[in-house]
C-alpha cells in the first residue's frame, strides 16, 4: 500500500514525469520499511503518499533552486523518505490509528535523529577523506564529455564511441 501511495502522489505531483513515476514507488517502499510490521494498510498508504510528495518536492528543490548535483535523488529518496518513515512508524504504528502498537512517537523521533546524525557524521568522514586524497568533481570539460567516456572509457551511443 505504501508503494501505491508513493506512486499515485509522485505521478500526480510530478505531472507524469517518468523519473517521478518510477521513483514514487521507491519512495513509498523506503518510507514503509521502519513500520511495515506495525501499520494498518491505510496508514501505509498515507505514509507512502507523503513519501512520494517529499521526494517530488525535495528533488525539485535540490536540483532547481539549490543547484545541488544529486542527479539520482539519493538524498531526498533514501535520506528524507527514510527519515519520514522512521517518524511515521511512531505515528501510524499506534493502536489509535489502527496499528499494532509497541512503538512510540518519542522513541521513533530519537531513533531517527540518531540515525540521521550517524549517517551525516559518517558521510562527512568518508567524503572528507576522499576530498583530501582526490577531487570529487570533474572538470567542466570532463562533465561535458560525461563520466562514461572520461572515467570508464565506455560509450552509450555509437556516434560518440571512443577509439582507445
């Protein structure tokens, strides 16, 4: 049901853009992972729908307004939808909303905050180490050519095949 919610909302908000249509289901699935065992199907539908909206909104914002180079939308899809799912488990897992109980919103908030902090610290450490050893960015010329040819030496189109 979370996959359905993510698909419907991402398709609607993303105006049938194929990238949103195909990532909406993933957003719903990422979000439902934390509470799939305690939520009612109707709650799962809502959780997936909110995740689809989070993905479309935040992907668009990061790409168009903030100009952050996250082409696949990893941060909004896995980071934000995963954090939403952790919190949503505490909301929709409650017996008052048809869930099985055994979870609390406070515990889910704390656990999600710890997970986000751990991921952020780990990301800073890994990218800091990589940045000290090598460049994380391509030159403008390499960006124009593309990473397939620049780094991997393979082409995706016959007319641009390299003859290495």
